[in-house]
């Protein structure tokens, strides 16, 4: 008799937990189609597992990106081991362009695979191994040889990253309905960047005596482990068979470029994205303004990392939901905000470079810039996934990334003008580019309506 109420109470609690979990999934996945529901009117379990695996693996890889960021952590690490400035200056170009330039060639091989998850796993495991190798290099080697080996491993990391960049969008498009892809991307960005905030806090609170190479190599080693765990989580995804290209149907790179070049929507998107590169390229100049207008120091580095993590963390879900409704609007609003900030902070630095409020105004501007750049990133990722289907989506992703990778190398040379214009003048130049990108994005075709 006494067991009955206990059983009822346990049953009620279990149902309550399941109800709250179900409400959480309904919020994330939404009522997008009746076909995704089972006979009990619940979301398909495979869809739940796929969504959780995508979000969980993305959380870990983005955390790894923060822990092994070439603009911050790797730069500090190579400085600690005495690598030459010329080697340190190559970190960001290799990291960014190396992951984009090979994509159009790798895509030809990827199109031969009906299942793309395995390719993503190879890329993820290779990234983890390369980052662990970088951490070991920082401990075992010094000077120029440490720098050269880190660049080689970073190049391997970037090529592996390009595999993941192409296939992750394919897997997302095959496993997640169109109406929630932006939400998944935005949620992943928000959760992962709370981890970035923790890294920033560590740098702010860390005593200066602990800022040597062992500390930074430890961060990089932890980053490598993040990719290995992410691969184990991503392996749980149930991926349906996709479109495959037979050897006889393969087109050369030039032929494929000609075909895509006749697609006006794709060309419009790539042009807008090219001008919106200004939102990413302007970020280091915010850091330089603070370095020149203050004493600098490790705590400022932590403040910037914390500001970036908090900005993306609080804005990711908003941009994801907006991108599900209109990804072009997300790109346009993000680009417009970044351009406005460039004019304000750049003008402030040009007019009053010694003003006591400039460092803190720049940090606030950097926070808002990170919000804006997140809108551009989530918007353009959602747009290119929704623009095409099957192998055409793979072509769109790989070709656009290859073109943007080349443009990154070219536009990166604008930094040489900083000796003449100063960081504030460079920000104004990028603000003009961002304005053009925002206007072009606003005029893109609406791919969510179809």
C-alpha cells in the first residue's frame, strides 16, 4: 500500500522531466513539418540525436578554436618560445586562407562520397592531431625551428578544416530541415562562446608570473583534445544517403567555375560576402588601437577575448532565429552595424588618439563589432546552405570559400597602409567596404521563402 503513492510520485516526476525536455526540443526544433513526428506526435528521435550531436560537436570545435586562436594564444605562445616576428605574422593568413583555398579541389573528391560524415571525422581528427603537435612543439623546440614547424602543422590543420567546412554544411542540410538550420548554427555559436568567455577570464585573473610558454602550450593541448572529443560526438549522427557524382560526370575546376559564374544569385552572394570581409579584417585594428593608446598587457588581451565571447554568446540565438526568417537580412544588419562602428571608432582614433576614453570606447566597439560579425557569419552560412541542394550546395560552399580565401590574401595587404593611415584610418577604409557589403546583402534574393 505504501509503495503505490511512491510509484505515482516517481511516475509524475518522470513525466514532468520528460515534459520539460520535450518543450525544450520543441523550442529548438519547432513544428516545422508533420513528417518529422512519430505516431505519438513527438519529434523523430533521430532528429533529436542529430541536433544534439551537431550542437555538441560544434561547441567543442569552437571552444578549441578559442583556445588555439592564432590571433591571440598562438601568437603569445610563439613569442614565448622566441619565434621570429616574420613567422608570427604568417599565422593568421595561413589559418584563414589555408582552410578556404583548397576547397574547390577537395570538393571534387568529396562529391564521390554518398555519406559525408566520415570525411568530416577525418578532418576533425586531423585537426586535433595537428593542434596537439603544435602544443608539443611549443614545449620541445625554441626559436625559428619551433615557428616553422608550427606553421607547417597549422597548414595541415587548415586543410583538414576545409574538409570539415564543406561537409558540415552538407550534413547539416541533409539532417536538419531548412526552417531550423539557422537556429542550430546560432545556438552552437552562443553555447561555445560562453566557453570563450571563460578563457578570457582566465587571462584577466592569471598572475603575470604564470604567462610563460607552458601555460599557453597547455591551452593549445586542451584545444587539441576538444577536436578529438568532438569527433566521438559527431560519429553518432544518423546521416541519410546523399547525391553522389560518378567519375564520368566529374567536371574540371575551370568548367565548374564557369557554370557557377553564370548563376547570378551565387555571384551576388559572393560579391556581398567579399565586401563583408571587412567585418573580420577590422578586428585586429581595434586591438592595435588599445595597444597604442594604453600600456597594453595580458589583462587587455583577456578583456578582448571576454568581450568577443560574451558578444557572440548573447547574440547567437538572435541571429540564428533571424537567419531562419531572412539570412540576407542578418548579413545586411550585421554588415551595417560593423560599418557604423568602423566610422565611429576609426574617427575617434584619428581625431583624438591620446584621449583617455579611447581604450574603453574601443573595447565597447569591439564587443559590438563581434555581435555584428556574428550576424554576418550566421547569415552567410545559412544563406549558402539554403541557396542550393545536394552537390550543388557543395559546389556553392567550396567555390565561394576558395574565392574568399584568395581575396583574404589580397585584402590582407591593406594592413601595409597602417603605417600611413594608422589603425583608425584603416578602420574607416573597412567601414566603407562594409557599407557596400551591407547594401549588396539587402538586395540578395530571399532563399528562405522557397
